[in-house]
C-alpha cells in the first residue's frame, strides 16, 4: 500500500509532504520544549513559596508554637495545603491532612532525603499512599525537625503555554509561510528532477544529449544545466576514448597483418635467389669438366644473387628495426648538406649507364636532430630508385622551406615517371611497378618503404607525384628536433 501511494505521488509532492512533516515536527518539538521549560520554572517558583512557609514554621516551632495553630494562621496563600512534621529519624510527628499518623518511616522519601543531605529538597510530582493524590512536595530540615509542605499538583498544557501564546502563533505563522514557499520551490525542483530523470533514461539508452533544451537560468536550473554539460562532456570523452581504442586496435591488427605479409613476401623474395644459386652450384657440381668461361659465368651469377640476398636481408633488418624499436633509435645533430653531398659523390662513381647528374639547390646549411644512417637512407634510396627505374639523366634536390621547426625538400628526376594507378602504392613493401625489370636490376622492393618509415620516424610526411615535364617527384618534410 505504501509503495502504491509513493508511486502515485509525483516527486515534488513527496518532497513537499516531507517538508511539511519536518516543519510541523519542528513546531511540535518547540512546543514540548517550551512546556518543559515553563513546567520547570513554575515548579521552582512554587518550591520557593513553600520553602518560605517551611522556614517560617521551623522558626515558629523553635519558639514553641503549636503546628496546627501556625498552619491555620498562614495557609491562606495555598489551596489544600498539606503540612507534615517529621523528626530527624524519619517518624511523622504531625500531619494536618490525616486523622491518624502513619507508621511508615519517611527517610526514604526523596524530598526528605534531600532535605537531610542538603537542607532543602523537593519533588515535582509524587503519588501519596496516604491520601491517594498527586502532590508537589517541598521539605526543609531544621535543627530538630523536618517540615514538609505539599500542594496538589497538575499543570495543564494550556496553562503552561499561556504566557507564550503570541510567540506560539508567530511560530505557526512562520511555519505556514515556509510551507507555502516550500510548495512552489518543490514544484519547481520536481519539474527539474522529472527532466533530469528523462535525461538519465535517454543516457541509459545511449542517445546523444547535446540537443536537450537548457533549464531555466536560476539556481536549480544552473545546477541541472551543469550536470547535463558534465554528462555530455563525459559522453563525448567516452566516445573519443572508444574511437581511440578502436583505432589502436585497428592499428595493432594492421601491424599484425603487415608482419604476416612481410614474412610471406620475404619468404617469396628469398626463394628466387636461393633457387638460382642452388641451380648454378648444382650444375657446376654435376659438370666438373665444364669450360672455364662458362664456369666463371655461373659463379658470377651466383655472386650476383648472393649480393641480392645481402641487400634484401639488410633492407629487411632496417625496416624491422624501424617498426619494432623506432623510439630507441639514437638521434644526434645531422647536417643534411653533407648527406646530400655524399649521395652526389656516390652517384658520380656509378657506371655510366646508371649514372645521373645530381643538381643540388640547398643554398643554406640545414641541420636536424636525427639518425644519420636513416636520414642518409632517404636520399640514397631515392637516388638508387631514380638511377634504376626512371630512365632519365638528372636528379634534382631542392630546399623548399626551412623554419626553426622543420624543413621541406624536393627530390625529383626527369625520367618517364610511373602510371597514375601506381602512385598510391609506391611506398608499400615489396610493391613493384615492373616486377620483372625490378628483379633483373636487383631491387628488393623495400627501398621506398624504408624512405617513408625514415621520414615518419623524423616527424615528417612524404608524397609522390608525376612531374608535368616528365619524371617522378617526391616532397617530404623533416622535424628539426626529434
């Protein structure tokens, strides 16, 4: 039943009822506190009047006065005054409300015990076994006697609060105002809570919440708007983190795929030179009487295939090192002008049919922090690629831009270029434009892939395109600081 009632009431109504219960409970607690305070005050005042009577009676008894005569002349201030005279051993000597004296010892009475111990004592309300009425007792101890006076005691609530009616009405008025203000406040809060609940349900369903209309620009509305903004930011952060995780997973899977592809390609590339070497050597062994010139030719071909194997293994080692431990590659200041000059000198030493003119346009000293071997491999592989496949006569190396952060360079030839369909794949491992010609010239298919990885390790990018006047052009950038 309680659950049905709760579900049938809106949030703001439940909150309002809670506020009402709290307000009226507070008023009730104040009334009870005020009643206790007034009761104590009236008891103290009544005790003071009775103790004054007790003191006068003790003085009269010390002068030899009769207790009954004294009471008759001094009880006009009290209604139904009961006076008991007790000796210090606890026996009742006189009681004006009883026809016969009780035999019970009164030392165990609280007010009597307090009077013996402290001189005076009282108890607010105690039932009398003799008269069967409730009394307010007040006792005082003298040298020889204990005088105990008592009056019937009951303090109605209305009498206690009579002196504070105005304040009580003031408290009731304030509580009423609080209740009215609380009604409107809880209604507005309930509206916000309802909208927040709708927002939470949408969030649980995974819906985007950026399109939620803002709350009113008041205190509660600003809190609600802040909550929504925080959740929207958290939602976006979570989405970004999920995308980053998916991207990292994709990159990891791509690395695994590339490794498998690299392994397969290496296996395939190794088969050809190994099979050729094996064929030449088996032929030599099977024909010990082979002519010297033919034997020499077979040995030279075996050496050429061995050199091809050496270059392939060196390139595989280089590209694997860049993949697996690029962050561990040592870097130092390198002057690019010196590397370019070395490439030009090496090109000048090549056979005439492979030699290209190297035209350098780098008018200033360009220094970067990088790995000398990898930076050198960029220019050397591009030069070897141009010499082997371009069919041109010139190489052009030009500085395009140089800033404190990075430099940009152009490397081009004036050869035949490549088909447009090959441009997107030039930097893929083991990709060849003319497979037969590449293998005949001893290429490993990893040169341009090494170039791209070396550029990326140095914080740059590289692109390739055909020149309008013929030939292939590479543009790449390098960060000055690694």
